[in-house]
């Protein structure tokens, strides 16, 4: 069986890290790489990793999603034939390859499984229309593949009830313990409680609550500092956000770091006390597993998706309530037993997560078995 690993949708962030871990695993675990062909995004870290290991069995495609989809539609059938592909596995997202080839896709588009939630609230006009069209396309595309892999049990169950998907697999995210320790330029935070928003300018992450949170801590005379990794280069969002920060008079309590390299994550996590994940919806987030690994308190939105993943290993808060978030953090600060209990719970649940090697082997065995019995 020859597999086309479609990694073209993985261009940045956690998704790209998952793709990198997969490539490294296939190489280090001695898989027969002649049984794989790769499609990757141009100038991505995944492409660099393949080149670094002198692998030539890959195709690079444009970062532009329209150009990528056109490439799949126009060249997909030829690629399948030329490289004698039996199965196409798109790690996250959907590929527009011919339905004649057996296909498996990983799904991380949580909003299409929770239609009762107005995920695009606040977006208007053509942008909102564009998002709605993309969501409808994703639903149709899921129905055309032979199997779907999920990293969230709640999404898997909803996929079966909402869209009648038959072949589904729950595959927990893997733990990667390989954290280099490059230093990061941070302010002196010795006397402060430190929170982390490890995200960009995605409204879903609820970063706009940061100025109000800091203001509430300031009113209570609590030294609380937040590190935020959104890029300053996005001038429009940056200026809007900083205007709000200034209006709440908390400029000295926040540091905008900009995007952080993977090699700097260990240094970053070790500098903080709390990791915020106030998303309305997520499939999964590296923030979760990384906060557990570094023994930090995960402050997470109290939602169906989050409880499905975190069980008793997170501090659940009302994502839009400054008072609720602040009071629950102060309660943890006062109650050392509660803090230790959360850390213990997160350590226990972390032990149930697979290594990268275990996850890759589990998914490839599932795909192989499904294909052979098709």
C-alpha cells in the first residue's frame, strides 16, 4: 500500500508542528519511506525538514489555498496514477483529489460540528459570507472521503449524529517531549503572577478581554502580568488592541512578544503561572497539552469541547466574564491544595496520551486495515 501524505494545509502553528512530528517519526522509526509520497506547502518548515533529510519524494504546492485547490483538481488524478497511490491521507483539512482514490482526512474544524454556536459572531458582509461558504464546502468534503480522524471525542460523536459519518477514528494528540531551550527576551516578572495568551489575533481566542482582566486585577491591587504572542506587524489589530489597553491604563501589565519559535516554548512556559485558552470552540490546542506538560494551570472556557478533552484537569471559567475569571484565579492563589490537585490531575491525564510514534502507528494501522477491508 502506498500512501500520499497530504500536508499542504499545514503552514504554521500547531498543525505544522504535528506535520513535522509525523515526518520526524517516519524517519527516526525506520519506516519504509518509499511507501510514502508527500505534498507540502512551499517554504514551510515541513518542506525544509524533508530537504534537510535529503528526501526527494515530495511535491511542493502554493501557500495560497485557491491555487492549492486548483492544483489538486487539475493534477490530482495524474499524481495518483504516476506515483501509484492507493490511499491519500490529508492530516488536517480536505484535499480535492479524485474520489476514485481511497481518502482519509483529519478534521479540526470544530465549528461545523457545533451549529448552535454562532462561531462567526462579529464578522460581517463579504467576510462572513466567505466563511459560511467555506464551512458548507468543508461539510460536503467530509462526506466525500472514506474516513475521518478526530482528536476530540465530542466532535466525533457529533459528526455521527449530524452528518452520519460512518468510518471515524478518535486519535488523541501525541506528546512531544523534545523541547529545546532557546532563551526569550522577557521583562522582569519576578514579583508578578504571570498569565499567557499563546495565540494570534483570532477573535475566537477572546484576546480582547485581556485589558479588562488586567484592569480588574489592578483594581484589586494584584500584580498580574500577561504575555501575548500576537504579531505587532498586523497593524490594524495591534493598534485597536493597544488603544483598548491604554483606555484601561494597563500598558505596564502586558507584553506583546509576537510569534514565538518552537525552540523558545520551554523558556516561555517556564516563565508563566497560568495559560489562558478562552476559545468558544476548539478541536484541540497544543496549549492544553503543553500547559499540562510544564505543570501550569490551564484557564479554559467552560464548554462542551473543553470538558470533553480536559476532564478534571483545568480551571473552567465563563469565557466572557472578567469577574468569574479573576475570582477563580484568586481562589486558586489562596488555595494551594486546589492548585496541587489540578496539577496532579493534569499529570495523570497526560500519561494517557500517546507518544508521536504510538499515534502515527495507530493511525497508519487504522488506515491500512480500512483500505484492505474496503
